[in-house]
C-alpha cells in the first residue's frame, strides 16, 4: 500500500478491501470512496502489554484504523512528510512522528535502555524523546513527520554517523545508538541548544535527519 506524495506536507494512500492501515488521529485531511476510521483500542503499538507501558510513561500516541475502499490524504500540523519503504528490515521511530503506516507491518515497542544500555535511557531523558520507541518491521511503507524536510544518511560499520539528538527522526537496520557528551562550536559561541550531546549510530542501516531541531 505505497504512499503517493502530493506535496512536501501531504501524502495519499489507496485503501483496498481486506487491507488496513493506521494513522495518527486527526491526520486524515480528505478521502474518496467508502472508507471507515475507527479508534485503535490497542494503540497500534504491539498489543495491550506495550500499550500499558507507553501509557504509564505518558508516551502513547492515539491511532486510527483505516479500512475500506478508496483513497485517503494524510497530513498533520503542516509538518514535512517523508515516506520510508521497508523491505523486511525494522524501522525505529518516535510514536509522535508517525503519520500513517501499513497495517501489514509488524508493530512493537522497544525500551530505549535495551539499545545502548543506560545511555539509551539517558537519551530519552535528555532529548525529550520517549524512553520507548515504536518499531515497524516487514514489507510495507510508513510516512513519518519532520521539520524542514528529511535527509537519509547511510550508516556502515566503517562510518558511524553522529547526529544532534533534536535533529534525529528515525533509523532502520541493524543499528546501535550511544549518547555521548560533546562541546560543539555553537556551545562555544553561546548559541547551542544547551544539551551538548551527540547521538552516535553505528552498524549497518540508515538514519533520517530533519533540517530543523524543533520538536513536533
């Protein structure tokens, strides 16, 4: 169920009978055909268990189940939209950055402490991103939101990528993350965002970086 980009801030998806997709509540802009939208009571994030964990942490994002026959246009808050096509790998993304995604993708929740140890938890506290990260795995597409557009940076064992935590959107593949302190030139001239941290991603995969450091 691939997405078609209408412009930099809107995408369209075709819904066929027997298929379903999930979207953030309030993300539907318009639709054609016989399409239904219902609240997803399991949160769409890997079932009841992970939903409870996210709600305890205050990090659940309400989703809608989209079914029927027709086309649906999605967008939210004027944010730029970037489509990620998965071919069996896993996408790691903050729940509030997910605009819409194929129902065929296996959904889960990963505690950040399990990827990067204690530093994973520190990353969640320092950057304002959740201690839990949504995972999508399989064959299908996901539309993610960002400020100012997204660029894709390849990660290889020989060339890890360092990202400002506030510019991080998502990553996919066999990638580990580690938060480290860093004094950049912006901090030296008094114009830094104050966190003085870098997110190091190593392994094999891709990281998606937004052009602005603003939060959604």
